[in-house]
C-alpha cells in the first residue's frame, strides 16, 4: 500500500479548513472526492482516521498521528519540486462584492498572475457580510470590501469615487422624496446614499431593493429611482450619471485577509489592487 500525495493533501485540508466541505472548496474538489481520499488513506492504514462527531467530524488518535506525518510528507514533496524549479499547485481564493468585481476583476486577474505567479487565483462573488463570514471560516483567503475599517485584517488600498445614476428620462417629482434603488441592507453604498441626501436636507426613500447588482441596475433603468454606485468612471449601459444630486464622499476599498495568511501574499494582492485603483497602499506600503 502507498500514501498518495492527493489524499494526504485532502486530509490536511480537512484539518486546516475545519471540515470536508471547506476542504473541498479550498482544493476545488467535490466533497465526495475528499471523502473518497480519506477512505483511501483509511484503507491503506487499516484504521479509521476521521469519525462523525455531532453534526461534524473529528480526527481519531490515529488520524492525528497520520496528519502529523502527512504535513511532513507534503513539506518534503513540495520542497523537492521547488528544488527543481517546480512550484506545487497552490490556489488563492479571493472574495469580492459585485461592485468591485464588475470593475476590477478582469484587470486584477492579470495583475495577480504577475504579482503571485506561484498561485492559481479563484474568485467568489458574494455580499460583503457573507464574505466576512467566509474569511472567518477560512473558506476564502482575501476579500475586496467597501467601507472604512479599523480591523487589523483590513488593508486600505484606495478611495473609490461614487456616482449617482438614473435612467435617461428620469426626473425627480416635486415635493416627493428622492426614490433610491439599493442593495438589501446591510450595504455600505445604501447607507452612504441615504446619509448623503440627509446631510443636505434632501428627503429620500428606498423605492427598490435587490440582492444583486443587476437587479439594482434594472430598477434604475426602469425609472424606479436613482442609485449610488462605484463604477471607476464606467457608466453602466442604459444609465446616465446625475450631477444634480448632492456629491457623496468617496468610499474606502480594503483588501481583507484571513487569519494565518502569509503577509507576503496579502502585500502582493493589496499592491496589485492599489495600482489598479490608482492610490498607494497606505500602511502596508510603509511596511506597517
């Protein structure tokens, strides 16, 4: 019997990611493939390695013992590849909100290939709150999130200008609140839109809500109201910018990293995003 590298990498991922599902997501495999890898190791060892525990699972003493060996074997395996100039296949999973994704990801993919050539890059598009949960769970490595933060995991990489957009024929109704099309709460742009109008004494109300950017843009295009968006100067198709509404303050874009991620990886990703946005990386660039 032999201990193959792929099953050993799977069992280490189960331990590091906290379960079969998260291990599957990190390795871009199905959950059944991870389970099959563990069964192959159990067949080779002749002992159970992982057992059910409540609604999850836990390693047996033999599983913990094999896990220690697996880490050493993988370290030696990857070191042998590097000695011959071959990098082990590694992936970085980057989460992004739709606003950041629509404008940044096409260019960011190429930028990260230059900044992190040893890694494959995968993206997950989701709401900001769910991306924060995914970071905490370790199922993504980095996240592009809007809004100022003093969290040590958040590296500010620039300020995004915000613009009001409406349908070409839309006009405000005299004596009535400005209708706002926005993402479901909580949302930084939704809050900024309402705050900006309130600060200037302009009455406003939410007229349409959506969990997706396409839904917000469709509502605006249908004349249901205006929306505040971060588009890096690229006007969404079918909409027009509105300069007659109070000008909002820019919103901070941060690169968040999961606990335990290499600072070199965070630095490279943050630098790449900052170059695209056009602003320097504040604290990180100064070596903080």
